[in-house]
C-alpha cells in the first residue's frame, strides 16, 4: 500500500494513490500496468499529439514512448496520454481552417484537464504542428508543474528542394497557366517525403526555436530532424529531465519569465520567423502571468537583426540549418553580442549562458546564418503597424525584398473564399491592396491563415505588385507584402469593416503605419451605417470560441482576465 506523502516530488500523485482510502485508484492503475513499486514514484504525464492526421505528428507516438522510457529510467513513472492535432497544411483554404487556432485552446484545455485530474507531478509534452506547441506550453503554464517540451522535429526536403509551400505556389502557377497538371502532380507526390514539421522557418520551426530560447526545451530540441536518432535521444533525456526538475522544484513560472520571453522574441527575429509567433508568444506569456504586448516586438526589433537565410523569404530549409549545428551557435552569437539575457533559467536546471558555454561555432563555409556585421536586415522583419485602419495594431512580415512601402486601391472581400476566387480569375490586378475581412478570431470565427490566397498571388507572379491585409492570420509559409492580425477586427466594428472598393490604402513599414485615405468624418459616417453581421456559427466549438475569445493583439485567448 502506497504511503509516500513525505516525498516532495509526489505532491500531486500522493493525493491520488496513497493510503487505504485510495485503494480503488490503485486498483484502476494496476490494470494499466502499475506495480506496487510504481505507486511510490513521481508520476510524469507524457502528453502525446500523435495522429495520422498530419505528417507533422505521425511519428510522435514513438517519441512519446521514448520520453516515457526516460522518465522511468530516471526513477519516475511515465503515463502517456493523448491530445488532439489538426493540420493547417491540409485544412488551408477551407472552412475547416477555422478550427486551427481553436485547437490551440483545446490542446491547452485537455493537457490541463488530464494532468490536473490524474495528479501528475510533472509533464513532458510533445508537439509537431503549429498549434500543438503553444497549446502544450499554455497547458504546462496553467498547471505550473515541472515540465519539459519536446519538438517532434523538422521534415526533410522533397525532391528538387521542395516543401508544402512549393505545392501551394505550384497551385497558383497552374491557375495562371504556367504549369500543367502533370508538373503539379509531380510536385504534389514528392514535396512531402515523410514525417516531420514543414521544412522552412514557418510557424512550427519558429515556435520550436522560440520555446528552446525560452528555456522550456532541452538544448538542441528545436533543430533536429524528425526521423533521427538525435530526436529519439532528445525524448529520452526530456523524460529524465523532468525528474531533475522535480527534485529541484523548478516550475514553468521559474523559467517563463519576462526576460526569457524577450530572449524568445530575439531568436524569432534573428531567424526571420513567422508572424504567428507574435500571437502565440503573447498568449503564452499572459497564461503564465507575464505582461507582453505588441510594442515589445517593436522595441526588441529595433536592436535585433535578421540573420537567417531561411524559407519562405530565404533559400534554405531547417534540415540544412540542423546540418550545421541548429540554433545553438546562433544563440551563442546573440548572447556574446549582448542581445540575449544569459542568466535565464532553463529546463536543464542551468542558465542559458551555462548551456551555451561549450557550443561550437558554425562552420566557416556556411551561408545560412549571416554575420552580425552583415545582416540580411538590420532591424526586425516583424513590424507592428498602427493607424486609422489598425488602432489596436496589426502585424506585418516585411523582409525588405518586397519593399517597405505600398499604396493602392482597396479590393475588398468578405471572406477568404471570395478573395481566392477573384485572385484566380484575374479580378485582382497589379497595384491592388486585397482586403480580406470578417476572418478574425470572432468573425471567422477562428482567425484562418491566408496561405492559399498569398500563395495564389505569388503563383500568379504578383508577389511584389499586390499587398494583402486581413484580420485573419498568415501561415509561416506566406511571403510578400502582407499584413495580418488587424485589430479591432471587422466583426467588432473595426475600421476594416468600413472599407469600400477603391479606398486608397497605404502600408508603411518604415513609419510602421497602416492607413486609409479617409477623413474621420467619413469613417464616422460609414460606421453609423454599419451593422454587425450575424454570427456564422451559433452552436458547437466555433460558436463557443467566438463567445470567449479575446483580441488578436492580446493573444486571442479564451481564458483571459
């Protein structure tokens, strides 16, 4: 009969399995493999996002087993449970994409629910696709029990150095008549060669890198190939690391500090990462009680350059960065330049500076990471814009290749599908500013990514000639002159709702403004005549989400204060 209430590592599991009053609990656990000895061990929940839904997560079942082995070998008792995943790459351009951001909340809710109910003392969470990662971190932050996140790893390149974005852009080229069906099918068949997350510095690799910089993953976890011995070893070490964290009573709130989030933002900028990092990092910070805002990205961006020549705007894939050492040498460069705060605690039990002390530099002949003296862009590519179209802010991804200023007439659409149709049929022409509204967190609902429209624009050869603004989001694979997360969103009566075809819109990524050439009086006149549209969903998870979700500028949380 278990009675280990004096073990401080077992402060949660002891309440579930200790003493004669918990005999029924022990009986249930014996049926899933617990022995007498196991009831005296700290229990480590292993949250697996394994699924056949997407290649990003199709291998994570094996990785969860490895994490469980690591926890068991270190003296704990691993218990694997599952949470969901969806696939942005599959759902993009469909109504199903409205469930994507919603899944982040469902994942966080489910991890909190299972771990709190079952009395796990610590956690390992494993994620592969975009929303898994912030969802896992938010669940761990809510519980605030010793925890480690493991990234599922990046996919290998497809034939001809292709990836999922290559397929989307090939679809655009086909719609323009520049690619026949045989060529399109060849790219479709070879671009995704096996398990792993999308191969550029898209949202998955961006968030994995941010979480490692935050200190919540073991060093190197963000830059490993999905199918590799290194990734399996990472999982074993993560399981063992939770036992050390339990011994030292190091919790997520000790690691996920304000300084750690600043480190994460710094690394995201240096890597040229996804705009979704803005949304997710703010959500993660607020969940753990750290104040983080859009303006923090602007302030940090003034001193941090873009160094990584990675897709979608650059040339290389994550697997190629893995081959030269991953992000650890980059972090050491940033640390030595005074751009990272080295005294931040990490899941190793050591500081960031201590973790980086023995990291070797990149090979001299590499061309993926530029030197600080010759950055690809001197300031951040993530631009926070304000103006009469975005009073509460908007997020742009401006690498400089598309220019820093765009002005043109609005071409206004009330949904992604409507915009996609008009891009494909040639209605959208050079010089237009495509406006896609009512796609925000509440209006969509779900704040869909606009990868299909942006890929169609690129595929039609209009990448430098058309801008796109939306209260929705963008995939990490989107590039071109794009502005998302416009707040307040149109459904809440934001200025985006008041636009008409032909209104002159100006995007200025130097002055960081997003404005329409309309007087306050004209905007007020239009607002007086505007009526909020009926909700698109009145029952089910999307309706519930729309009622609960907050502004994108505050992380689009459903449990905000």
